[in-house]
């Protein structure tokens, strides 16, 4: 979610909505107890809270089946080296199931370097072909190189062996921020970052500014770790969720992403104060029982 100048959108009852004031725009999905999207809610059935203070809802509209841009980030670091083939196959299978006509995807790899494996494309054939080879050019802000004074030792990256948060930060900023439509990232990883120059919070904030949801598939770590709290915090802040390794069963992951990104409401509300940049907690509720709202937990108030 980001601060925007709302110029035109579909109001709840259909006519164009125009405003010359800044509002906060919140994309969200509402599902029933079975995880099925609910699409017949009215503005009066929503409540939105900004830092626990209820705010009036200015407008509500549906954004269904907008083109999707999906960035896939694959952890190819030492702790995941035995699972890279599985990651590659999982990424291809999921992209084939999720992408529709007009959608686009890109793929990034993360080890000591962050590399662009596949740039934005609509063609599954291109994805398959390029992912059959090695990752390509460096992506994002390069890390400084630490050179050892001992002879025979190779230089190491100042970012460490798995700068995962940097990859999410750069993907949001350099690929997703300027695009329109539905946007998401899917991260295949054990969830352990080593040496990013950005924190998980900064990565989540970059995703928020880009209006991108973040999902993760967590695999076992080659070093034995399984509890990755920063990964869980990041995806929760960014309105997504994490999944366990699918083992070839992709239905649950596809269903969640499709429900979240193909059947969305967009809610606009006027915040109480317009001031310097502040992170706000946000909560959206519905009055009907047994329904769940999926939305980001925070937004950043940018300076005017």
C-alpha cells in the first residue's frame, strides 16, 4: 500500500470516483471458511482501522482479473544447493499454472550474488528455456568485494552468502514499483538471510511501496535450521503467507495465489493526519460472520 493521488476509480455503485485529496488505497481479499473468495460485500460491511482508530471509508471497488506480474526469487545459496533442481521445477510448474494471457513473470537467483535469471516475459517457453541454463547478469545494487590478504583464498561478497532481503528489496524497487495491475513475489528459500545490506523490514517496506504481495515456499535448510521468524514476519507484513515444500502437489499454492490476486477489493480511506513519513498499522474487518480479510498489516505515510 502506498500514498496515492486518487484520480479515477470505480466506486461501489459503478460510477467514476474522483478526488483531489490524498487517500490510502488498500487492496484486499475476503474469503469464507473454505477459503473461497466472497465477492458481494458492500462498503457498509467493511471497517478499517488506522493505528487502531476507525476511519471512514471513502470508496470501495472490485479489481478482478487484472494482469498479474509475478516475480520468483530462488535461493541458490549453499544451504539450498541440493534442492536447486527442485526449486527450478517448482517455479516452472507454478508459473505454468498461474500465468494467464497478459500476465508476466521474471525470475531472480540469490547466492553470494543476486542475478536476473529471466527478465519480464509473457512466454512460458522463454521461461523454460532460460531457466534450463545458468542465471545471467547481476541484478540490483552490487555488494562490495572483500579480498583476503592470505594467498590463494578467493574474494568474498560483503553481503554474505545469501542476501535474501536485498533480492526482495531490489525486485520490488527495480521491477515492480513502476508497473500497474496485480503484483506479487514468490520466494523459494529456507528463509535464512546471511548478510543483506537491507533488513527484512526494509524489504517488506519496499514491497509495500510497490503494492506487491509476498509469498514464500520454505524448504529444509542444508544447515539444519527450520524456524525462520523474519521470513514469516516479512510475508505477513506484505499480505501474503508461507507454504511448506509442495513435493509436487501445487494445488494449495496455486489456489491461494489465484484467490488473493484474481478476486480483490480495493478500499480507499482518508487518514487522520498527513505528516512526515510514518509506518502505520492497519486492520480491515468485515461485519459478516465467518469471513476472513487478507490484506497488508502496515502502510507507509510518505511526506507530502
